[in-house]
C-alpha cells in the first residue's frame, strides 16, 4: 500500500497504521507536497493500493490516473470537509488558499479518479454518502499511548544572540538526528522560527512578558540548559545570569568556557564549561543522557548555590552588597568592600 500525503501523520496514526499493521501491509509513503519524480511515478504504477490523504495536488493527477489504468486501487481519505467550497469562508485566508489549491479545486475529479472514499466522522459519511463514503473507525496506534522517554533541553537567549542561534542550529541538527528523545525549546521571533522550524522536536516560543517567562521556565520544565556564548566584546560584558535560569528550571547547565562563566561555574560541580566545538557539546549532552545521576547532581548543586546567593551567601566571585553610604559627598555611589 502506498500513502500519498503532506505530513498527515496524525490521521495515519489515528486511523490507518494499526489496521494496516494487522494486515501486514507493506507501506510506502510519498510526499504529495513535492512534484512526482520518475521513481515516484514508477512506485505508483507498481503499487496495488494507493491511499491519498487529504490533498490532491494537480502535479500528481496524471501519475495517479496512470496508476489506476495500470490496475491500482485508488482511495481518497478525507479527515475534514475539504470538498465543500462554501465552508472555505470559515478558514483563515492563508489556510483557505492552501486548501483550495491543494484539494477543493480538484473536487470534481474525486468520483472519476478514486475507487473508494474514506472519511473519519459520521457527519462526513452522511454528507458524502452519494459518493459511497465509508467511515473509518478510530483505532489509535499503540505507540501513541506508550510512555515516551523525553529529555527537555532549552536555550533561553534572546534574538540579539544571532551568532549563537546560528551556532546552535548546527548543534541541534546533529543532536536531533542522533537522539530520538531530545526535545528543545528556544525563544525567538519569526526569523528564529524560520531558522529552526525544519528541525524535529524543536519548539519556538514567542518572546513574552517577564512574569510569563518565569512561569514558562519554572522548576521541572527543563533537564539541560544550553548556554553557548561566542567571543565578542558585548558578551564579555555580560553577567552569569543564565546560571540562575538553570537553577530556576532545576536543570543541569552547559556553558561556554569564557567570561562570564569561566571563573564563576565550578567545573563538574554546578555546571560544565565547554569549548566552541559542536562535538564537545554533543558528547556532554549525550553523557548527561546516559548518566541521569550526573545530570541531577549538577542541577541540584546549581540550585543550592543559587539559593545561597539569594540569601547573601558566598557568591563565588566579586562583591555582593549594594551600599549608598557614600552616595553624597565624595561622588562615590557604590561601596564595594
């Protein structure tokens, strides 16, 4: 069986995957968002059953017609009411245009091209009964309900860290390929979304108010905090505040081995200092994946030290108190004992 779709994983996992596995069907999946290649057309002609999910882009029409003429059984699977032009007005304009182009304009071809129409609700089955619509039973694949190992990473830099975002993308390309259970959250605007949106399991959060940011990044939300910081005069002037973020999240912190973290992070005690090489960061992340005990130990030590700082304990480098004793008279506003 061949499935022709554009990222319809949800529909496939909810309605098709489990029954097809029980039938021991061999599945081939093709992306209908791309124009068919010669290999795609050959696969269509050689397949006994073809299921087109949701969209029927025009570039595929001729290839599908040839496959049907060669003896393939064609099925159209619809999980929304995509054939009724009157309903398009309810959709947002960009989405409306996509639906019209990808399927609604081709609606008249459905009866002549397809041997069966499968739908996913009683309403659709009743509405399209004249086309012989058959309702599929909701049969979620067991993998949807299984506990999934998950390691949550985050990068909490703002959009001013343009070089760091570019550096981070290269790291995450390798990480997400090598580790199937790592999830990453990044704060950023539309340009950051464009930079990362093709990567799996990477979520882009829009910038938000400080109070919302604190709630979103609270204790237990992140396992490993990534804090790459590349060489620049601006970065040299920064304070080690991301250490506090790691402590708030209850995360093990990975930091670039340069100011402001060099001399502040106690290497291997409350964080890890790393060079600029992507492989060094990958190795550190994967070591923390393999050794959750070390991950928890680093996180706990970082949180304890942050609590000491908040209570006025040893800061680990530099004066700690603000004083206004000399605010008048000698021009010195701060007392740094």
